[in-house]
């Protein structure tokens, strides 16, 4: 092969490479939908600590994971999360809990400096994915602890949500599943706080003094008798 011909081939390869790069669509970024619930404005409500929160290893990546018909997983080359997925999941759940419990006293584990929780939710998400022809599925386990660290409730859940197949609608469906999970956990926290309030004995009424005590408390007023005069004749 002559040198000029080699140059031409290299140039053609370079042009083809540039054309391939130009034809590659740009990356698309997605973010979980937080929901439109109104957040509490006051500093009252139950104090809840969310975490530790564990996300499955296969989800801890920048790209979206697509589940196929044969249950295999494909990492998307174009669709990516706009931020850290575990942080986004934690923030979504925290906001949902605050709205449903009407409490702004929330904290994420391990950031609990100066925070004394009345309830703690420990969460492990083993599956959160979808695919073009597969529904969005959430599989998780959560435990509810009271302020003393005693487990008060525990659930293993599996939730499904349909979607249109488009990536944007898949992300919406996954967000809906997380919101449903937050509803379950908020219901459990609310039930625990109501039970705790019911166990607190009502303030005892002031003890009424007995009849003898009331009699003793009545001040004794000396009886004034009319003077008796004796007349002598």
C-alpha cells in the first residue's frame, strides 16, 4: 500500500469517526419527582430520624438500569441520574414523611447532632427499577424503632407501578412507588405516637379532703353566750 493511499484511508477513518460522534445523541438526565405535598410551616410534630438507608449495589451508579423481559439488567448508555440516586431517594422520603406527619422535625442519619428522635426508620431497598416492557418495581424492608431503640414495627414490601415505557414515565413510576413507601412508614409512625400518647396516664385530679379533714379545717369560732346577771334584794 502506497503512502498516499494510506493517508487517504486514515483520513476516511477519521471522517467516519467524527460522523459517528456527531450521530451519538446527547445524554439525558433524570431526577426523581418529589411530589407536590405542602410542607409543614411550624416546628412542631413528631421527631423522626430516617436511616440508616441502604440502596442495592446495582443501583449505585450514574446510569439508569433497565430490566429486560428475561429479567436481565442493561445499563443505559444515554439515560443518567442528575445526582446521587441514594441521596435523591433519601430526600424524597424525608419530604414525604414531613408532609404526611405534618412535622418539620426530621433528620437524616447520621446527621443527628442535637437531634433527639422519638421515632427512627431503618430502610433497605433491594430493588428499584423498570424497563421498556416491565413495570416499575420497588422491593424494600423497613423497621420502626421508638425513642428507646425498641423495634415497634417491621415490614417487607413489594410495590408495582405501570408506565408507558418511556424513560421519563419510568422515572415517574419509580417516584410514585417511593411516595407510597413513605405513606406506609408515616402511617406506622403515626400509629406508634398515638399508642404512646394513650399509654400516658391522665393527670390525677386534686385529691379531695375527707369529711373529717374538711371538719378539721373549719375554723372553730368561740360561742358567745349572753351574760347572766344575778339580782339580790
